[in-house]
């Protein structure tokens, strides 16, 4: 590699990273602000009603679908949480699919009964997406809502998700997931989520929301068409809906929450799996890159593709700056030193975590950022080698909810049909 090639590689990598993490969010902020100013001016000049027309008593039939494997630690709380959701009686059902669990999840579920709940036991473990596909075929509800066993929804979350479907152009709605810490510290994952939520809010203003979070989102049942190969179906399904011409809406008032992973190692494994799914999406869905699609394509490249390629950009920038520094260029020596110090701080954070301590103030951010990109790199390797399958182990959860079985909310729920859990 000569100096000219190293120079090009360094600046291309640095520019891609700067655009994705800093300049693109700044652009979205400016565009969203300009759009809001335009709306304000139209309101001032026309003196019309700037609010959307209320949907009235719009309450479509909703089926909440949850796939669960070994979730004994949280399934009791999830059932109680679902029973407390505020939605008109007779218009909501809860379908829980047990993906051949090997722990006490089935016993805990049997201790709970509710007229809106149906439980299905699948003897062969096939993975989350296969279970959700089967559950979707067992309901004729207008709207399919999705959540995870460890996600607790606010009582009005379903109402807030479904109100947007009064607009026939809306095909999917994603809510906001808040990651909370079981202790008294703010997890770095939570800080990252705040950054992502702010960016999604801006993208929503520009009508280019990308994907959803599987913990709290909903789609029209007639638009639920999934590829069995998908790994990150909560991203690809809304993307397919958006690129088919429907709107995807983000509602920050439709809230769900879940505890942060108990350790970075467990979170790292989850991110590796998601990373493999991201690359599967990238290489099997080239139509998302079509620049003629305007803002959605720009958002996809800037917010997703460049992030997924981030590990390669980081390695390239570090290696190119090392080459240029060795050639005697003091500016690139400083760039190489800054990157090296950043990664050494990340390594120090890793050893603190490994020793049972939380990454400190100065090592926490480098540790989380480097770990996130390392997980993406591992996900790329897993995708290229074909190691990632649709079945995976759940992230470990706290054990508080598993201590006692949930009490029955309503006695004598209707008898399970064929295929349902006994």
C-alpha cells in the first residue's frame, strides 16, 4: 500500500463514520426543523386546524403475538402485564407461542388464565420467526401487535399503537422501548438507546422511519408477509411495508420497557446475532438501496448500512493512519495515537467489566462503542460462514419473576384448542 492509497482509505473511512454518527443526525435535525417551520407558516397563513383529526372510537381487533423459549424468569410478569393492558373487551387477544421450552415456562403459564389468552405449545424448537408466523395464521384480527416476553408495556401502549391505523396509508407503527437498569447506574446501552430514539424521532418527522423494535410494534395483518430466512424480522418487515408504499410511523408515547442485559457478554452475544441478521438484510434486499426512493433510501444508507460497515471503516482508518504515521506525517501520527488511546481505554473498560466492575467514566463509552462494532464484525463472520440460524438462546434475565407462579386473573379460561398448551 502506497501513501496515496492509505490517504484515500483513511479519509473515506473517516468521512463514512463521521457522516453516519454525526453529520447525518445533524442533517435530519435541520430538515425536521425546516419542515416544522413550514407547518407553522401554513398554520399561520391558513388558520386551519394543525392537529390531526381524532380517530374517534377507533378500536380495531388486535392480536398480540409473543414467542417464548426459556422465559421462566419473566413470563409471569409478562402475563400479568398483558392482562392489565387497556383495550376494549372482545377486541384484543393474546397468543403466546412456546417454542419447546426446557425450563418451567409451561408450568408457570398453565397457572395463569385469561379469556383473551391462547397458548400454543410447539414440540420442536424452530425459532422466534417460525412461531410468530404460525401464531399469525391462528388469528383473524385486523392488527398484529408484537412484543417480547421480557418487555413490559404501559397500560395504554396498544391504544397508542393502533390509533395510527385509522389512516389507511399507515402499514406499521413502532413504539418506544426504554432500557432500564436493575441497579442504580445508567447502563451504556440505555445511553445508546436515547441517541437512537432521538434519531428515530427526527426520521419520523421526515417520513423515513426504518424498521421497528420487536418489543413493541404493530402491523396490519394483511401486510404480514415474512421470509423464513429473516433473522431481524422486526427490522425487515416494516422496511418491506415501507418500500411497498405504506407509511411506517414511530410513536414515542407507545411505551415498553425492559431491563438491560445483566452483563456485557450476554448483550454481546445478542448483538452478534442481530449483526448477522443485519448483513443478511443488506445482501438479500438490494432494493432498499434504490436512490429513487428518496429519503427512505438515504436514511437506510446513512443510518444502517454505514453503521453495519463501521467495523471495517474503523480498522481501515486505524491501519491507514498507522501507515501514514510511519511515513513521517505528524498529523496522521496524532490521528493514529488518538485512535490507539481510544482502543486502549476500551480494553481497560473490558477488563473492568471482566473483573466484576462497571466500566468507568472514561472507559465506558470507548468500551461500549468498540464492543458494539466488534459484535458487528463477529456477526459479519457468522453471516459469511453461514453459522447463524433462526434459533438462539434467550438473553439471561433476572430471576425475581420466577419465584412464584402468576395468580389467575380470570378463573376457567376457555379450553385450549388443538395445538394449544394443555
